[in-house]
């Protein structure tokens, strides 16, 4: 299936109109498809698997901002830390510590989002609001320790359903949680501004609810097999 340039232009415009940015989710798609979208102007790409990202990164332009959006194992952080732009799926303090350690080794600072569980399904990853608050509290209490990561906000995935009310409610919930973090940790509020929510099926609702990063794959690259 060909890359959907018209859909790309439409979705980019929609994101722009809401002050949000598009992360083109390219998992399972070849580097040539990524290059097609790159040549159309896209710079942020999202990948879910470390091995796959390691195969694509060296053969594609160096100014691509790679967002890691899959479940990340601690022992694999070292492979992506030298170049990844943002890790959207931080779901534990030990993972954040490992990212910090590997970013320091690579002499970089990595932007991170905490993945929050907002869906009804329990198959999805992510932390509860209580775990999130505890995590942020520990990070804020040890400013000398987390020098090579920046907590930039939250990421969430809505329930897979046609029920717009359910999805809207979950996006709204993520935004509310983010506002509570900012209210409680005032020193964070200037930088804790990203809200990564919305995929091919629900990005328009996510934009309405204040998403700053939409993660769209199949609408741009066609269905995955
Ligand atoms: C695959 C994936 C997406 C993109 O999904 P589409 O429905 O193809 O747009 C977005 N976010 C995450 C976390 C994903 O794994």
C-alpha cells in the first residue's frame, strides 16, 4: 500500500490548527515509506520496537526526531539512548533511571513522557495516577539525580471502541491528570506541557481534548499486516 500523502497533508493541517504536532507511526513499514513522508516534510516518526528502530535509524536522514512509543525494556535503553528524541512510554522509576544513566553516557538529555493507563481494557500498559504522582514526587525530590532526562508530560491510549463518549472521557481524564501534576509540582509546570494522545481512529477527538502530539500510523502508511 502506498503512503497516503493527501491524508498526511490533511492530518498535518488539523494538528497545526490545534497547535499540536504529528508523530508518524512507522512500525512495520519500510524505510522507503518513511523517506517518502520525510520528503513530503514530515520529521517526527514513532517506532515501537528497538530492533526495528535500530535498523531504520542509520539508513534515514539524521534530522529525523525519533519517538519511541512501544513498551521499553530496561536492558534495551542503551541501544536507543544515543539518538532517540523522546521516549513516550516511561512506566516505572527504574526505567526512567536507566534512561537517565544511558543518556548521561551518551552526553545527551532525553525528553520523556509517562505513559498513563486511561483505557478500560487492562491489556494496555501504563501507570495509575497514584503511581504517576509518586514517580514525579521522587524525581522532583532528587534534582541532582535526574539530570539527563526531562519529564515533558503524559502519553495515553484510549479504549478501542466506537463509543465517542468513552474515548472523549478518557482523553479528558488524561488532560485533567496532567493539570493536577502541574498544579502539584509548580516547578515542573513550564516544561510538563506535552499530551500525547490520539491515533488513526481517534486523533480528531484527541485534538479537541487538547492533545499536543498525535500518533498516527495506518492513516498515513496504510493498514499493518
Ligand atoms: C501503533 C501505534 C499507534 C498508531 O496506530 P494507528 O492506529 O495505526 O494510527 C499509536 N500509538 C501507539 C502506542 C502505537 O503502538
